[in-house]
């Protein structure tokens, strides 16, 4: 396994790299449509984030010049932090943000080498408590505040597994200004580690969220999307949901066959505009 050995922080020694380099085994082979964003004009690489009793690795990208950057927490897909998530951080950094993706499965296990999605989900993902994730995201925001980020201008975005987390974090964090949730589940059976889902906390949203969903998503029925839309409306929350009728689950994942360039491009532009609208 190769590792990203980019220096971790400005003016400091590199941390020992712990994030997987390349793409997760479960997503191989990658598609010819895969987008690669260079790091020219950026500082990008692995950092370590103090989180409770451990340090968790994360991937951070930000402009090489300046300071006090508006900050975006980037929440991984089910496949963890692999090259696509790192690339999304670099794209955000090119737009002037400090973007940081913390490794949110760190206590439960490494999914990078797992080829079977069901095994990955059962052994690791389903064991990650929401409360732990909320705490680790808080710790990530605190790290960013001390490392060239301005968390008075804090946003969050997440994809697949991370899309669900965006809604939950928007109900958790009083500092958050805006969120963008990409095709995350909105309802599901409750478990001790996942006691609530987005439809359960719509009335508790502290920050506005824009949600992006695919009309052909086999894993997220449109009736649940409408349930969330109704819950937001009933709670009189300034959030919105956009459905791309022909898009599948993972339509922003340019390394997979599900990629829909038109929907992904439109949603990315809408996300950045939404962040700016809400002061991020």
C-alpha cells in the first residue's frame, strides 16, 4: 500500500501518513471519467486531528497564500477517505476554502482494502456511532480554527454515508452556517449507534442545508426524499432539496459508472452559491 507523504501543515514536519493513497479497493476499477484536480497553488496533504483520547488522520487542502479561510468539513462516502474525497477537498480549496476530510471510521477499522461492500458495511460502517461522528467533526472544526481556518464561516458537505451525516451535523452544531448533503439516506431502521435519521431531526436544524438527490437512486426512494421535504417545510426551515430526475446514486462520483456530469456540475455550482448565500 502506498501513502500520501505530502507535508501535513504549513511550517511543520510531516505527520506519519495513515490515509490510503489512491482509490478504495471496493470501487476499483475506476472509470475513464475520473477527474484529477492538481494541487498547484494549494497546500494539500495529511494532517492529524486531536479528537478525544486519540489523534485521527485527515486530508486537508487550502490555498497556499492567505489565512483565515472559510472552512468546509468534507464527510467521506461509505468507502472512507480515498482519492475521490481528497480530490473534492482540492476542488474546494481552488474555490478559496480550507477543506478538510477527517477519517471518521478511525476507531472502528480501515475499509480501504476491503473489496466486498457488504462486509465493509457490516464490519465497520454500521459500527460507527453518530455521537462519535458529531464529536469528531467538532474536533475537526476546532483543529481548522487553529490552522488557518475561519470557523465563523463554517460549512459541511458529505456524500453517500456522509450525506446523511450532513443533515445530522446541521442539527448538532450551533457554529455551522450551511450544509450540502449529496444523496445521503434520510430514513432507515434505527439502531443503538444510529438512534435518529434526518427526517427525525428536521425541526432541529440549526443551519440551512441543500440536499442533492437522484431520481433513479435505487437505494434512496423518492418517497423518503418527499418526506424530508415535507418535514423541512413543516418546521419552517430555510433548507431545500433538489432532485435530478435521471441521476443515479453517486452521480457526483466521477470515478464510477453512476457519474452524471450534467447533474454533478450543476449541483456543485449550486452548492458553492448556497455556501456564499449563507456567508461561507
